C-alpha cells in the first residue's frame, strides 16, 4: 500500500508510476479527492464530538430553566456526531478500497512499457554450439529416468510430473546447494507453511490482478502459496523489528503452487510451466533507505548460483507494466535454453519498498524512537525450472548429462547416465 502522505506531497510521482505501468493515472485525483473528503469529514466529526462533550458537561451545571434547551441541543448533537462518524467511516473504507488496488510506485530508472519492453543489462557466457542435435529437457529427462510427465498426468492431471531417480537427486542437490550458499551469506533458513490466511495473501499483494493464479481452499478459507515470499512476509506481520538487527534475512524452502490460469497451450511440454514445484527463496526486511543496495545484493547472490552451474544467462530490468503489484523494481536472470533458442526466466528479485510492510503493519523504530514501516525484498535462489537449463546446456551426444562441478557434492555423481529400458 502506498503512503498517503507521500501522495499528497508529490502526486505527480504516482501519476508517472501509473503511466510507466500502463495503468490509469486518473486514480491519483480520485485518491486525493477521497482523502480530502475523509479528512474534512473526520474534522467535522471531531468538532461536533467536542461540542457534544462540552454541552454534556453544561447540562449538569445548568439552571433548571436552561436544562431543557441544553438537553435538546445535546440530543441533536448526538445525532449529528453519529452521522458525521458514519460518513467519516464510509469515506475511509472507500479510500482504503481504492488505495488497496493501487500498485507500488515504480522505482525511478525502471523501463516503461509492457512484457516485451525489458532492458537487457548484461549477457553472461555464450550459448553453447553443439556438434550434434541437442535433445530437449523432457527427452533427456526420460532417457535418464529423471522426469515422468505421463504418470504425473495420470495421477494429478496436466502440468504435473514426477521427478524420479537422478531427477529427484538433482533437485534436492540444487536446492541444498542454494540453501548452503544463503546460510553462508547470513540468511536464516526457514521451512514455512504453504497454506496461508487471506490477510497474509492479500497483504503481500497476490490477490489483485493475478488472483486467478492462486489456489484457494474455500472450506478452510486458506490459500496455497506460489512462493515462500508470502509466508516469510507474514512471519513478521504486526510486529516492530529490532532496528539494530536490520537487515533481517531469511531463506525459505517450500513447495509452491500456481494455477497457471490463462496459460492454456503455453509450455505444455516438460516442466517449464507447472502447477507444483519446489523453490528456495530469499526474503529480507530492511530500512527503506537501504533497500536499493540490498536489491543489488540479492541479484548478485542469484548470479553467483548461476555462475556456479556454468549456465549462459542474461540479466534483464523488467518494465513497469510487467511488475507485480508489490514490486517497485524487478530484475530477472534468464538462462539460455538451447532447444528453444531463447532465454527463459530462472530467477527474479523484487524490491517491494514499504508496500507490503504497510499492508502487513511491519515496522521498526528509527533513531528517534519513532515507528517506521520497513522495506521488504525477495529473490529466487533455485527452483525446479533450473533443471531444464542444467540438462539442456550440459548434455552430451549419448544423452548423458555432465553435472556442473559445484553441484556434484550435492548430487553425488559427476555424470547422469541414460538408464537401460
């Protein structure tokens, strides 16, 4: 949720942010009008209530001949106070409803435009040139006895799969490697719940435009998370953090669930776009003034993982129209997928500034002891989709796959060999 005080001071900043996202900037005027009306209504309520209290005190001291008139005035004021309070509450609720639908302010310097308007910041490594026709990750996964989508569909339906044998070892090794790196950099490891309350999902900004991507259990009024960012953000909801302990860094390992609504026909082969996957996610609480530099640190840790896995990738600065509601700035790292001849997203890191903290009431005390809203950030450190890039980029002509040297201690083998059928 954006800061109303900042909106009053600089409404043009929100207008520019809305335009950068491709959103309607007329919401700024509506917010300003509602805010002004609410404050006027609240002022009227407080003035009438003060007058009501004053008259009430006068009644007991009034002469008998004055008391009847004062009682009538007190009765009239009571009705006016009730009416003014109801009006102030109504306007506050309307303002909050509009405000909750406004996305975070886009950070200055982020590209404008939509999904195709990202800015490539750097390309790392050159796509491999094969002296044989490369196989895609699913063909390789089936040869290795690592991926079984047919039985996944039999058991659970489309976009489900089994990771079997070395496939399971590869994912466990990858995620363990990510956790080890995060812990070495001062993160506290967490295995969070994957079912959360509506207020947690709403507070992180996932029930807006993309609510149809979220699995909901109506009987329990709970949501399945699409990232451990959600429970890790809710972990400190309603709390005041120790300022001396900031930045406070967590790394969560969880299963994640996404309905993939609207993706009919996209990436139906293999495990690129699936309903369930595992992920290691970094999450940080820090001071707003430190968030920009912390964001760059998260990106550097993501790149460190990709470098260890010897994958060619590029870093992209996501355009305003492709940011989630909570993100002010987002960088993706996309790995080269040889059989598709293009880069595909493997990591994403977002600076959410104080947007989520305002919704979840997460604060810390500044040097003067005054509570301030914290900033929150998140970043992917490994996920099931990485297997796609590892298999395709490190394959050999016979269908075997060389395990990157840094990953071998976590997988327990140097080469993944095709299984005999």
